[in-house]
C-alpha cells in the first residue's frame, strides 16, 4: 500500500470515519464484555453517545493536538502511541458513564487504563489505521 496521507479536511474525514468506527465498535465490545454488560440493548443504547464523543474528541481535539506535537518534535513515527494514549486515558473514564451510567473509581480506572491502552493500540495499528488508509487510497484513486 502506498503511503497516502490526508491532504485536506475532506480526506481527513474520509480516513477518520472507518478508523473511528472500527475503534469504537472494537473497544465498546471488549469493555462491555469484560464488565459483563455486553447485551444488544446496552451496545446499541450506548453506541451513538460513545461514537459522537470519541469522533469529536479524536477529530477536533486529540488529533490536531498530537499532530502539532509530533511535527514540532519530529517524532511522527510515535504518533499512534500518543494519540491512543490520550484517547484511552479520556475514554476509559468517560465510556463507562456513557455506556452504563457507572462512574469508575480510582482503582477501576487505574486497572482498566493499561488494558484499554494495549488493546486500543493493537486495534489501531493492526486494523483501524490500515482500514482508514485503504479507504483513503480508494478515494484518491477515484479522483
């Protein structure tokens, strides 16, 4: 696969949609399953809230902030580590509230964060990012 990067807002959006969708579906499934709340009703009740929150957080806040940071310090190859770390840190606290109404205490947060970081990083690197890049490549070919 060619090294294709988004060059404008529309291409960033085209790449972000499959990437965010994959991450939200994967992480919601894993976390609801671990906490014993994985039912179709819980999943679809929480999906819109989690998806909108995660997409807005990643696309408008975390993404631009991390891109500026890695470009300024010339460490582009570490971008997934920082991006996933910030997203996992924030969503590990927010997601249980949106999914089940449960506010995690400090012990729950501290035990869930490393697991969520490792799982999210693997999901991002192995599935979500390549899917986003493939979608962007198909879009650019059609132009």
